[in-house]
């Protein structure tokens, strides 16, 4: 099926409307021409009836065909003039009439009117279809504009996200280069890798669960990432109330964990402080010999005397201006 574009379809609809209007105009012109011919025929017939018999006979007598017909019919001598009124019979040919019955004209006019009405109805239907098509096109255009704006916004968001990820990748690459350049020793690197592996395994057990297979750190990270994507997809299905309750429970658990960690750190600091105090108490006392060194004393700063300046209020200034000027 061939699909037309909007300009082509609009031009075709315009041509159809133009053809129908042109055909209606031709039918109206044909009706007017028939009415004019009928009116002229009636006028000519009235004019012919108003003429006298003498004028018609005189005209007929002057024609050679009329005289030859009379001589042939009545066997008259060729040199004798035709003066008998009774023998002057009208020999006019009966003209062929287009309409033999007035009802034929009425039927033709009725048929033309029906055709005109059908053309007008078709024209209106075409205009209605064109208007409906225009409304559909406007709706589709507005819908496409909204979708285009949404897609443009999504493209901008994805572009910014890609830019941030590239910056993060560049930062990680720089850190990896610094790590490989010997900033950390081999023993430190091994220890850091081991600690990271332990943390990843702990997160893996908390998210995925215990695994009988001996997975590497990279495989555990992939499993954690897959589990995270699955949970993010299921978040949209979970009811909002249940999600809010879960978030509150996790927030409460996080606060408790932070409080326990802080208490544990404070306890460690207190133990270290007590340990240092005990070490200082058990340490040997160092006897000082000689005079204790003192820092050089600074000379007292000189204070500059400033002249007392009495500020005069605005009211006093106005009084002085009023009384002394």
C-alpha cells in the first residue's frame, strides 16, 4: 500500500474539491443555458403568433419554392399568378422540439438539482474529512514534539552521565597509574588486595549468600553487580508504603551501627589515653640541671594618646545653625 505524505494528500484533497466545484459550476451553467434557450424559444413563438396571416402569406408568396410547390400541387400554368387565398396553404415545416412535454423540463431540472445537491454533499464530506485529517495531523505533530522533547532531555541526561563516568574512569586510571608507579610497596599492595578481597567477600555474603564454589574477587563483584541491578528493577514493583518502612528500618539500623562504632572508637581512645598515662607514670623521672630556658620577653607596646573628639549630634547642629547664622 502506497503511503502519501501530508503535502501530497493535501494537494489531492484540494484537487478533488476543485474538480467537484468545477463540475457543479458546469452543471449550473448548463441549467442556465437550458433556461435561456427555453425562454428565447417561448419569446420567438409569441412573436410569431402576434404576426398576421397576411405578412406570412406575403413572405411565402415571394419565395420561388412556394410558387413552384403550388404550381406542382394544383397543376397551374407557369405564367398564371397565384391570387387565390383558399389555395394558399401553409407549407411550413414543423420544427423538431427538444421538449415535447413540460414535465420533461421539470424532470431534467429536478435531476440537475439532485446532482447539484449530491455534489454539495460530497464537497462537505470532503471538507469534513480534510478537517478531521488536519486535526489528526495537529495531534500527531504535538505528540511527536512532546516525545522529541522527552528524548532530547533523556539524551542530555545520558550525555552528562557518560561525561561523569568518563571523568571517574580517568580518575581511576590515574590512581591505577600512581599505584603501579611504585607509590605503594609490593607488600603493601598484597595486604591491600587481601583486605579488599575480605571486604568484597563480606559484601557478597550479605547480598547474595554463601557460595560453595571458590569464587575470585572479580567474580564476586560481578555477582554483586547483577544482584544490585535485579534489586533496582524490583524496587519499582514494591509498594511505596513497604519501601518507606524498609528505608526507615535500614536508617535506624545504620544509626545504631554508627553509634556502636563511635562508642567502640571512644573506648579505644580512652584505653590508649590510659595506657599512655600509665607509661608516663611508670617512666623514670628525668632530673633537670641548670636554669630552665625561657623565651625572650617582648617590650610593652607604646600607646599613642589620641585627642578627644566630641561628636555633635544633628539636633545640636541644627540649633547652632538656627541661632548663630
